[in-house]
C-alpha cells in the first residue's frame, strides 16, 4: 500500500511538471510579444525624455558660464576688435577716426626713432630683470627646501612683495630709495662710492627699475619650491652613494628635474616683463627719463595714446607688442625641446 501510494504521488508530480513546462513553452510567445509591444512606447518615452534633461543641463551650464562669456566678450574681445580697427585709422579721441591703412605701421619703423629706443630699452630690461629674478627665486627656494623650522614664515615673508605687485605706491617708495640722498645713495656714500641717485643717471635708472622686478621674486619662488618638493629623494641618495657633491647633484639632478618648472616661470615672467609700465612711469615721473633711459615700450604707447592723443598709432603699437610677445613665446617653446626634461617621456 505504501509503495503504490508513493508511486502514484511520483507520477502525479511528473505529470504536473510536464504540464507546467508545456504551458510555459506554449504561452511564452504571447507574453514576450506583449512585453515587446509594451516596451517600445516606454523606450520612446525614455528616449524623448532623455533629450530634455540634456538640454536642460546645457542650458544650466550656459547660465553659469554667461557672466564669463559676457565679460570676455565686452571687456576683451570687443575692445580688441575696436583696437584692431583703430590701428588702421587716424584717431585723436575727439574727431571720428579716418581710415589710413598701414600708415601707422609704416611710421613705426621709418619715422619714429623714439619707438626704436623704447624697443631697445624694453629688450634690455627683459634680458636683465628676468634672469636675475629667476636666479634669486631658485636660490631662495633651494634654501627654503633645506630648512627644517620656520619654512612657512620665510616663504610667506618672501612672497609678500609679489602680493604688492607693480603698485604705484611701491614704485614711488622705490624711487625715493634710489633718488639723490636716498637710502642707496647714503649706503654707497658710506662705502666711498658717491654715485648719486640712480634714477637721475641714464646709465643706472634702468637698473633701478629692473631691481624692483627682481625684488618681487615671491611668485616664481613658490612655484620653484613646489617643484623641488616633487623631486624624488632617492635620486639624491643614489648620487651621494656615487660620491656626487652638492653642486654636482644640483647640476645633474635638480636642474634637469626642475626644467619644466623653470620653463614655465621663464615664459610667464618674460611675458610680464614685456608689459612693464608702472615702475618706469613712477621712477621717471611719466617721461621715460633721464634721456629716455627708462622709456619702455608700454610707457611710450601710453604717451602716444593718452598724452599726444594719437590713439590710432597707439593701437598699432599695441598689436605689434602682441605680435612680438607671441613670437618670443613661440621661440621659447621651440627651443625648450633641447633643454626641458619631462620625467614621464620615453627615452629616444
């Protein structure tokens, strides 16, 4: 009895399993079709709804970008376009501009000897101020890196002059320091060197302006310090094992590993040096003296545009300055391939 009951139960279970399998197999197309029919509209809705959020996100992005776009257009791109147009005109700020073509550009190279003098002064200033500033910034950064205590204090103290920037107040104080009877004159006089005020001597006035730029070495110093902290210490330890001295490690490890940072500072400071204006204006009282020794390009541009009211000519000078800075920057990038070393570049 027990065995027959168990057999019947097993047969009933097998029959139910076959019926369920057959039912699923027979009924599967309909549910699948129903599911397929139902997913198409929902997919279309999802597709339709998928574009709205993307457009909304783009709209939100433009809303946040609009202040910058508006400022760049109104304060940069539009003035540049107007300046480019004025460079081909004769415009004196009072009468409507009159089109003269390339006459302003031709006059710069053929009829204006003071412009060539301003170019020479600017190039000399760049060649003196930029290397001295970078050398001092690198030396101070190397000294700060080896300090154990007070690094943060000295870093802030050396960076402070850069925060002041090329302000008129600092330039006026600098003029007083290098003037007749000033601090530098008294110090040199105590040493038996009676040179007088530097700002009144044609051979020394440009150097006094360059020293003001060198004094503001804080920004490149901080960048150098950040780069020095990224150099692996293992390289110095391996060099010490090989018997390398301090100068050998500096020349063979520090400078090559720091060359990208040095290149960045060189480009940045060179571009800024070509645009120097405030120190020369303050030291020379806006005249570029003595004997045009501090007549930098931007100071002469200001004189022609706002003192002589030759705004068309000044606009042409501005575009020539932009072209010159662009050429110098391109040359620096071109020559950097031979001396800038990047740690992640493949050998060969």
